[in-house]
């Protein structure tokens, strides 16, 4: 069956599954330099164009599926706010559009009686359109499970979903029965608490509310210190609020009240005691991590007969420190986090729900490199020249020039993190390289730069250095390597590592192998290639317009500034014959 999944709200996307195989998933932000976290704003005419590029059409789709949503606002966390029915305008083309007002809900607080795998059917008679929809929480749950090794191995698994508009909700999926059980919330804090708490304190109190704040906070806490006095106060506030909640019928509005009240009391404590804000944030991070692990452990012990695998999804699963804390706790024998645990994976997830129900397929055949391909276009009146370039030659450029290279190659990676195909790569041997990259990216100085490393060499450089192809866990840079690769060391000595082997990304693996032969270093700096606040660069032309680097590599060609040292060196060699003006 051919299934098309669509995510309509923030992190909008369209995904296609054909008989259990993911054909593509296009996040709207990765088209035409759209803003990060864009809604589904493309026309169905554009969807037809995307389908056609992969050999499909709207007429060949057997099931159209929309991810669920509703009007409850977790940002404001106003209890008893009216839950009005949403309507979504979908454009057919530049002139025509239609409105969808019936989809499944979000699943903020799933009850025991609800089945998150329930297929909800709708019909829009004005467009002669039938479609299905699943709760938003289900798209997170099954974007994780269906891409996991547990699905391939036909194993059951716990599934934890902690997204912005819900408390951490635990489920258990039974493979043989194709059935999911609701095990309830772990504690009464919604996922957006991480952002809302942080925006009570400097420097985040000066920023507008935005989904990008969470990642900045995770980096910033390295500037603070864990304080046991603050921790004790957090535990005291939580214990009192949780005790009050136990006497009430818990629902999402009450969870919002408890979350807001915790933040209010914590801020009051900070103001009264004149506590350094960085320490409040650092301690709060540890408090939530401990709360998560303690409650997972408590809950899992209630079900000793169940297989203790874990899939973790929702925006909170982008927190590499929490992921590592859970994995290292020993609560689970195995753990899986997909590379798109946030809403970037929701179009895939809702299509997976349909796949499980209509096709009875549990394990998705997928690749993380299933996004848009590099757009081919003309680069007129450019300050760049172009030359054919092998990956071995590119490694030489990186080694000799010690400069960043924008690397745009093949289909884009899925999810929010650049994994080699839409990356800025650079040597990590200079202490100044992190400042250089943060400057060209327009980012704060405290932001870390990630390493991309040969999988077989990662344990030599990092602790633990396990295979981590999607940059989802925290690793510690070994002391013997800190001075060798200072650019990828965060302020606390950690790194958000991506490992690469030959099968996962042959081009990056080859590049790193050549670079290691030259330098003795098996890694490079890796950060996303994009305009500030936009999705990944879709084409070489965009990088040229950005105009922040001397080198761009794409599909076997190197583009370089006319006035760069590399260009001047080539003009004195026979290579000049192969140089073309772009």
C-alpha cells in the first residue's frame, strides 16, 4: 500500500511509504530556505511535483493520512482554556485552496480507555477526498518504534513520549498482537517546561518563545554549576505539588497548572536567595533528568514480566544528556531514539500508524538520508570558481587550508541535526575553529560544535565512544585528545558525537579516512549548513549568496572564492585548464 503522511503544523512535512519502505520525507523547512519549524505551507501542486520526482503521483496514493493536532496552547499553559476546533487551509495551487477541519487530536493526556493506534476516518465531500488521521502522540510513538531495531527483531518495547504539550507518557507495544497499552504519565510536568522555566532566567528571559531555545539551554548549562541546595528546594516544591495532585483527577489542564506553579515558586526562591541564574538552569536540568530516570525505574518495576526495551520520542528526546542518563541507568536492556524524535518525524510517524493498521507491517525500511536532493541551478555572476574534486582532494584542502567547507551532497538528512549531507565541515585541531564556526553561523560563543568521527576510532577519542550515527547521546572527550581536537570540546568536556561507518555514509567515511591519513585525526567539526533561522541549504547557489566560506563541495565539485589562496595556487599550475567560471 502507498501511504502519504502529512504534518500540518510546526515542523510540517510530507512523507511517502510504499509497502513498508520509506521513499522520502520532505520537511518544509528544508525546501527553498524556509524558516526553521515551518508549518505545512506548500501547495498540493508542489506535493505532486515532489511525488513525480520519485515516480509517484497523488492518484497512485492509497491512503492519505494527517497527523493529529488541536487548539490547546502549551506555551501559555492557561488552565481551562477553550478548546476550539481547528481548521487548516490547504492550497491546491496559487489560486485555489480547501479547508480541513476534522483530524485526530493531539493526545495530551491519554486515558486507559483510549487506543492511540485507532484509525480515524474522515471525508471532505467538497473535494471528493477521504483521509485518515491518528493522534499526534501516536506519530511520535511509532516514528520511534517502527524505525527501531526492536521492530526488526519482532520484539515488544516500552515507548516513552515526552513532547511539548504533554507530560511524559509511557506505553507498551506488543508486537505479536499489534496492540499498544497505555501505562500512564510518569509525572505532571509538560515538555515545554524546559523552555518556559529557562525563559524566567537570564539570558533566555530576553528571547522570544521559540522551539530553538531548548537546544541553547542544553549548551548554556555548561556555564553553571549543580547546587545541592537548589536541588533540595526543587524536590521540596515538586513533592508538595505532586502530593496535592494525587488527591485530584489529573488531566492536561491540571498538569499545566502544576508546571506553571513549580516555575513560579522556583523563580521566587531564586529571587529571594539571589541565586546565580546559570546555576538555577544547570541544577534544573539535573533535577528533571533524575525525576525522569527515577520515575521510569519505578514504573518499569511494576511490570517485571515485560520486555524492557525502550523507545524514546518527542521533543525531549533531543536532549543528549537525558538520553545518556537513561541509557546509563541500567533500567533498560536496550534503548532507541530515532534521529527525528521531535515533530520533524511526525509525517513519517502518522504514515507508520497507517502502515501498521492497513498493511500489518511493523518495521519500516528506512534511511536517514531520505530528504530533498540537492537542487541543480545556475550560479550566475558568482564570486566563485569551480573545479572537479575527489574526496581525497577535498581532504587535502581541509588539511592544508584549515578552513570550513560547506558540504552539500546527495539527499538531505531527516530530523533537525546535520549528519554529513548538509554540513559545514572543518578541521578540529585549532582552538579558534569553534569561534570561527559560531561567528559564521551567527551563534552564541557558548554553543558547542559537534564532531563527526570514524566509527572504528570513536572509542579512542571519546568515552564511551559507542556507535552514535544520529548524534543523540553525550560523550566525554578523553584527556589525551582534548588538546588535539579542542574545537569539538564543549565547556564541560563533552561532545555531541556523530559516528560514521562505510555503509551509513560512504562519502563522509571516505573523506574522514583520507583526512585521517594526512592528519592522524579521525574526525572533523560538523555543524549544520543553513542561513540563520532557516532550514538546510537546498543548493549551492544559496551557499554562495550566504557568502561566509571560501569552499563549497557538492557532488564531486569544489566551488571556491576567486580571491582565495586555493584559487591563487591553482592559477600557477596546469589545473587552471579545468577551472570554470561559475
